[in-house]
């Protein structure tokens, strides 16, 4: 019983000690007292009432800015793999009718040609038309032998595109040229240590009255022996022109 009373007395005494200075200060303006001992923590309080719903916040979507400047074009990529063959497309539209053809012209059935060989013991003069004096196939009808040359020259009677060719035998050197009027076409020279055969051909467009001949240049050593002669000059109409 005594210890309990002593404890209570001690507590009252301590309380009077703390209260006395406070009263003295308020009445007489004395110095402040010593702070008391902090009390123990109390129990946790209970949860409060749920608050009201808050105001909606700002949108979560970012603001879109202006379009940027176009960047530099990158290098081309590697070619891809070849794809599968596609399905056949729909049939196309019918095309427009073609232009009306030309009426029949009998001149389209006309022909003009010659093929002659040279059998002469003398050499031809340089820079003049070479004389070809014998048909290639003398036993055929005249209409199949072709046209003859006038003054060693072919004269065009049907306007059109023609093909000409020649073969000339020579020894050591030969120079030939095809002449249309005063124009030289396809000059050609061959040299060889012995006998040789030179040949050439050309396609020319001729008008009626144009003349074509074959000339040998100077210093051409053309063979004249009939046993080894091979001089041929031929020409024919490929197609007529209007």
C-alpha cells in the first residue's frame, strides 16, 4: 500500500512543480518553466468518410506539332524476289479498223534486172564504164535474160530501190567503184601477192533515167585471159517506189 501512495505523491509533487512556475510567470512575469516529458503515441484513428469525386484532369493525348521538313532520300534497296505470275487480264478492246490499202497497180508486178559477164581479150580503160558483153544464161528466153546495158551502163526505167553486185578477177591489185551518174559509191581496193577475186554490192534508190556503171581505177591489173576470167556485173529491182 505504501509504494502505491508514494508513487501518487511523487506524481502530484511533479505536477505542482510544473504548474507553479507557469502561474508565477503569468502573475509575476517569471522565467519560463522546463518543458514536460512527451507523452506516448496514441492509437491509430479510424478511416474518415470517402471524399467527393475530383475534377477531371487534362487529356492524356499529346498535342500534334507541325509537319517537319522532308528528309534526304535514302539509297535504293536491293531488288526483291520475283513474284508469282499474275492471273490473265481481261481481253482488251477491239482496235480501230486499219487504213484502206492502195489500189492494185500493175507496175508492182514489173521487174528490171540484168546479169552479164565480160569476155574480152583487152583490159578495160581506167575510170570508164567496164564493158560486160555476154549474158550469164544465153539459152533462156530473152525475157528471162534481163536487160542489156547501153554504152556499158544500166539505165533505170522503173523508179525504185535496186541491188547491184560485181565480181572481178585480178592479179596483185585491183580497185573498183560503182558510179551512179557522177557520184561514186562504195570504192574498194584489194591487193594480194598473186591472183585474187574482189567483189562488192550496194543498194541504191534510182529515179527513171538514172544511170549506173562499174569503173576500174588506175593501176588495176584486171585479168583478161579467157581461161581464168571471172568478171560479172548484176543488178535487179528490189521494189518500185511511187
